[in-house]
C-alpha cells in the first residue's frame, strides 16, 4: 500500500470534479477525467484551458508549463478508463444509489492496490465502503469549492479504512499544497457539520420573519467578519444541496438544530435552488450569475420608518471598554458626549482610555492632532447620571446584569428630559425588561454595539413591542450618522449575531467532547474551509468562556431547545476558572503578560 498515486481518475466533471482535476494536473499528476456527459467533459477541458491561460497572463506559469498541464488531463466517457489509476476520486451527485453504482462498477475495473475516494460531504463513507469489494481501500476525500483556491481537504476514515490508505492520500494532499484534516465518518464531517447547522438556523430565522435577509447577512458579515452572509452562502452552495446535507445530519444526530428549516424544502421543491437556478433567497441576474438584482423583497433605500427626533448630545453610562468605545464613536461623529460612571475618577479613567485610542489613530495617520483634540474636547466626564439631564440620547453600557440595568433605567427615567431616547447595549438580556423599569417604555430601544466599538461597523437595533416608531427612526438615523451599519431585529435572546454564532461555537465544543476532532483541526477546518477569521476555539478564548457560557444559558432558557444546552466541557472549564485569554488558560494555554 505504498502507492505513489501518480495517475488519478476523477469521476464526475461538474464544478467540483473539474476543480479537483485542475489541482491534480497542476501538481504534475496524470489525470483521467470521466463523465458520461461529453458536454461536461468538454466544459472541463475549456475550464482548465481558461484557468491556465489566466495563469500565463499573470506570469504565474509559462506557456510550456501550460501545455504540460493540459496534456496531463484526458477525458473519457467510460469508467473503464480508470483501470490504470492509483487513486479514483468520485464526485458524482449526492445519492447513495448513484455512488454505489459507481463503486460497484469500479470494483471490477481498478487494480487491487488502487484507492477509491468519495468526495461526499453528506453521505456515509462507511456505508459506501461496506458495499465495496475492498472496503479497506475506501475513504473520503472532501475538497472545498472552489478546489483550486480552497486549502482545506478533509480526509475521512471509516472503521474499515486501512491506515496506509489514509497515509497515502494525506501525503498527496500535502503535495497538492493543501491542508489535510483527519476526521471520522459522520455527516458533514467537521467544516460542513458546523457550517450547515448555522446556515439552517439562519434560514429558520428568516422564515420566522425575525429579520430581513439583508440584515441577517449583513449582521454575520460585519459582526463576525465572515466573507458571506448565511443566506447568500446557501444560495451559492445550492439550497437543495444544503437540504440534503441537513437531512443526513439530522438522520444521525436527531438534533432539532439539524432538522432542515421548512423554507429549504419549499424553495428546493419550487426549483428555487439559489444562484444556479437564478433565484433562491435572493434573485440573480441570470442562472449561474452571482449578481443580485432587486426583487419584491428588496428594501427601499430611503425607508426610515417615520420622522426622527433631533439628537445633538449623547450620554454614555459606564466606565468599561465598551462604554469608552461608544463615547469615542459619538464624539468622532461630532456629538457632544457626557461620559458618566459611578465616580468622577472612573469617568476620568474612561476618558483617558479614549485619549489613548485617539493617540493611536494619530500615530497611524488616520487622524490629525487637531481632530484628536476636537474629538476629546467633546467628551465630558461625570461622576453621576445627573449629568444626563439635557442629553437627547442616553446609552447604557454597564454590566450585563438585568437588575443593575433596570436600576439604571429607573434612574434615567427620573433624570433625562422628556423626549430623550433611552438605549441599552445589552447583548443577551430582554430590552423590554429595561423599558418596563421606566414610565416611558415607548422611548426605550436596544443599540447593540460590537467590541471594539470604534472598529466594528455593526449595530443591532432592537425594537420591543412598546418601542415608538419615531424612536426607532431616530436610532437608525443616528447610527447612520456615526458611520455604522444598522440592522433591525426583535427583542429576543441573542438578537441576530449571538443567536447564530453561539450555537455554532457550542457545537464545536461538543465535537471535542465526543473526541471527533482536535481543537487545532476544528479551528483549521473553519478558517480554511469556511473562511472564518478565527477558529471557534480561538474565538471562545478571546470572548471569554464565562461570557460565552452566560449567552449559551440565555439562549437555552429562551428557546428551550435541548440542542442549545451548554456543552458540559464549557461548564467545567468555567467552574475551574479557565476563562480564556484573560486568565491565561481556556481551551488553550497562553503566556501571561
């Protein structure tokens, strides 16, 4: 089983198969492309010709190298062409019946030492291997789309797979310039196993009319740094494909979070499968196009929701990083800001933090010294909320404790002038509970900034059932003036970002608990395969495990879904005082500064 894997057959020349063939041919392998459709084979050749021509134009390869690559790729319509292959990679449609037909035919064609790999991301590798005459030679080799660009390859072993076969394809993946991750056989493996649960919840959130498709996608891009929003990504993947993967995941896990949202079935059965059909969650210029066009659901650009109140001065309550960050944002936008803390000393410390932040902006050339002085001059520190008597907008950024917030809102109710808008920056508590602590709940709204507030563009605007239309319009107007991106959502736990992010993080922890994959492999899979700026365990340690656990508990308490119950490992680490980077140890250990 020390096969060099120099001749490789790719069965199925759709987008993924063609991409894999290109990767292999560029890496010097002899590639046998097989597809029953002559048109698909012709498209694969044209695609490789165009891709290599672009490489020559960009001076990444020579014309001679291009000719060699093209010469290494030959296409056939008969599986018999795989007879001399060292490795066969099947990338046919996600159907047991279709894949089993291919595997059974290959049994009588390939030589005894050949390895057969399935490119499935949803079906059981074990089941496919069990139907093969040589199950020890069968494994999963899951590339990500587009294969030439994406670094991640999941190498999937069944209980029947020989270690030598795994080693051979792992070596091949390294030689192709990919990052192989070893995983066991379960639907979705690591990357899709975490990704599709999150996509499913986003679809369900949209179906419940909790937020618009544009706001859900913008929230996850701007709040988490993701390259695409979940609904746009579902359209790119194919809504029918997503439904297939989720069906397979739910059949194994019976976790309601994996039960496909009904809207996925409805769109699939209507033929609205995303970009490939020209319409899915969004409408596209043409089938296969990525250009979104307006449709009946596209919001009007000028829709503000009614007349807004005038806001000239802003009060920010709190002395922590979030409070000083929010105060800095408003001051930069030209607002007079009162920064109130529990003591004058704490307020001065918070203003000093703003001064340091502005000084860094000057050092980086992002701000002139004059603009820094003007901005800092707009911030007035105060040791009491009494200083909010004349502000038009009061924003609280104190501890994430409902009792503390309610007491603060009761004080704001007494101190602030009639007509002032009162906003909470809570990320997990009910905004209406803060509103009910006042005699003017119609003036209360949520403004959830993200940390660090000066850098993060997103603000979740959270209306309660009591919030006035003019208050909502005021806050949207102000958010635009401070150069942030507002998204609207209702008053329920997690709002948009945390309601989608933390179940994903919790599921990653469960993977580790079940010894399915390592921390490092999961982090690598999500960064390389999902385009995430940080892996889930990196992010958990940055956010703080105690903060993460508190949000998980709130989500579980509100939605009552067993799948949202915090992972026991998270509970145990918090109980042990391992809270992440801030304590020097969380899921990983950190050097103490």
